[in-house]
C-alpha cells in the first residue's frame, strides 16, 4: 500500500552502482529502510534529499513482509547540512542520529522520540552557536521519551524539594543518582549498591534551565567546561539505561557510542 509519513534520515549506504539504501526514522512506523533506485545518479530528483539529518515528507510503497521498502516520492522540510558549514553542528548532529538509531527499532513507533529528533534538528538549523548545549538539551529529554526520565524537582531519597534545600542549606554540591535517576541531597541515607556521583549545584541548576527550555526558545548558554561536564553526565545516564532496553542487540556498541 502507499503511505505518507514524515521522516528523518538516520544514515544511508551505497547499493550496487547507482542506488542507495537509507534508514529512516518515521513518525508513524518507527525505523524503516528504503531503497532509492538510481538515487546516486546525477539525474535523480530525490536522491540528493536523503542526506543524514534531513527532515522529509515521504511517500512509500510499504509491504509488511518486506524488509526494505520502496520510495515513491519525497520533499525536503529542513536540512541542517544546508546551513552555514560548522563542524561542531555536524558533530552534534551525527551524535544525535546515532543515539536515536540505537534507541529505536524497526517498525517500533515512538511519536515522542520522532518529535524530539525533529525538534533537535530544528534547533541545529536555527543555531549559530551553543551546539553542545543543544546536545545536552537532547540528552536530557531522550531518557524521558524512552521511559526513564531523571527526577529533577525532589530528592530521590528524602523527597525534599531540591531548590528550596539548596537555598536553605546553602549547598554547593548535590549527588546525581543513576538508578533511580535524579538528584539527591547530601546527608541522605544511600541504599547499598546505588551508584551516585557528586556534582556541583551549578550543574543541577543548568539542567533545570535546560528542562524548562521549550521550543523555539534558544538553548541557554553556560561556561564551556560546565556544558561539557553536564553533557558527559547525561551521556553516562543514558548509556546505563539504554543497555537495559530489551530490544537492543548490540549493547556493547551502544555503551561505547554514548560514552565516547
């Protein structure tokens, strides 16, 4: 049957002389592989549209028992690759695409994940700086759409309000707890075997600002070292929980990818 769906190109590979196979994350059908016959030819009208990160409207000839679907038509919505060349933008883009590829599966519909990816691409298209902050923004929301969002408002052990406690106790450090995900106040009893990480309170405050940053508001700025540290923290958190997703087959690859 012929179906229409919005899609993001996650990756593509060359196939035979002039064709290529593209992996898409679609809004309605999750991951879908499509073949573009003659897509590498200079005469192809659609082949040039299928670059990683491009947001497209697609028309597919879709059959349920076919691993690779046929493309009927496509039109470009947004392309971060068409913006002013910037290596940091491209680096963040490919990190995001790889994470989404490993966080989703074939025919595994996840509209919130697709919406997050589309919003991240929109941010990358519009931004001229703060690309690492966009990556942190994405990494903070990725666990939420996969079902393991970290708690940001209350201590995961005492249930005390974190912002109030920071002010009242004049705290300059908190604990980040990987499981259950969230922040904890110093002095709380930590259950045996729970992994915690001491972090400056400024990291928590930056994460709170990121969490409150809705589209199309630009991502907030912070000192580069702080953005890098927060990104690493969120990457480690995502790595631990992605490893537990039952549909993942190559978990060691996921771990290396996210912790890189």
